[in-house]
C-alpha cells in the first residue's frame, strides 16, 4: 500500500529524532509534505542528550529523499507565538494543512509526588500537556480553513491510561492529554476533523535509552546499560518484548492520519505489547 496520505501536509513536533522523526518520515514516505519542528536545545532536568539542529536537518533530508517538501523550524512547544509563526510559514509555503501530530514531549527523573520538585512538575506539564494544546491551537485554524476535514494525533503514553509510582508528573500530563483529545474530538467533529491519541509503551529511542533510565531501573548495578534494562522492561508486557521500535508507533500514527481510520475519533489507541493488561 502506498500514497496513504498523498498530497496532504502534516505538522509534526519533536521531529528532529526518535518517534517524531519516524512519524515525519513515515508520513512523507506515504505522500505527505511536512512541517517539522523541534526545540533542538537543552531543557532543564532532561537526563538524555537533547536533539540538535543537525538532527532536524537530517530529518529534512530523509523527507526529501521521498521526493516530498519539508519546512523546518526550531521551536519550543511552550512558545505559542513561535509555534503559530512556524505553522503559518509552513502553510504559506506548502499550501495547506491536513494533519497534526503533537509528538514533542520530555521525560525527567521521578520522585514521590509529595517530594516532587515544583519546577520539574511544571516543566513536564508545560511541555507534555500544555505544549500539546498549543500545538493543536496553532494549527487547527488552517485545517478548518481547508474545509476538507483532517486528522490530529496526540502522543500520550501507557502512563496516560494507568498509574506508575514516582512519575506522577509524567502520568498526570499524559492523562491530561486524553482529556484534551476527547474534548477536541467533540469540538472538531462537526468540521470532519478527527482527534485520537496514541499510547506507547517503552520505545527504543533516546528518551528510554539513557543513563538516567538505566540507573533508575537498575539501582543495584554500578554501571547499568541497555542489556540490564531489558529484563526489567519485559516485566511490563504481556508479549515477550522489552520495548517497541519508533516505527511501531509511526505505523499507528499513519493509520490514524489516513482515511483508513476515517470514522475513528476520540480513541485512545495503545501500542503497548499488552502493558495495559498488567
């Protein structure tokens, strides 16, 4: 199957690497032009190395490799004015907007909620929830103006459907994404704009694969690495896997962005190896 989003334009946040890059490239492979943004700069409290302008440029080259157009910008999703300017500029160049993939998010070290640092809580809510709302707000007018309908996909998490200890800031933000998704689905349905959320389990990207995660999951070891993390992550799933790949999430994004899911809206879709069953 090819051309599943042919001649559409998608706005993807967090596109410099990881899931965001994978989503942008998968959509381009299936015929979409892309507005790709990423902060490409450090965020306080994030343990993993952050994306860079070179990462975003590499994503753009991958998109061009499929013969698609791409507009990039370095934008923090907490900055609504910059988000709106990036989308407006992208639509001016590419002519329309049909799809929004609000993917950008952060993971920061956890603690019990009664011990949680206030700034860590605020940063996580600001990026992982408010940033998702601002992303949609920045683009939705362009989708409405096209009068062709459209699709919005919000990245939540398994942590948006169940609770985990010591990451209440992350769990709260990702649960909030579900409420945002459902409200948008109701509000935008009359415009034939569908809104759904995806809920990944552990994904083999830098957000999982970093020193902070290794030491958090394996405090019993002096210098833990991916091999030490694997048996712990396997315990989270019904299927015999430790994690999924970014392309597994992108396959769900592509499905929700395409007309194959044309009557699906308001759906929280897990890609979780059965994690929600445990």
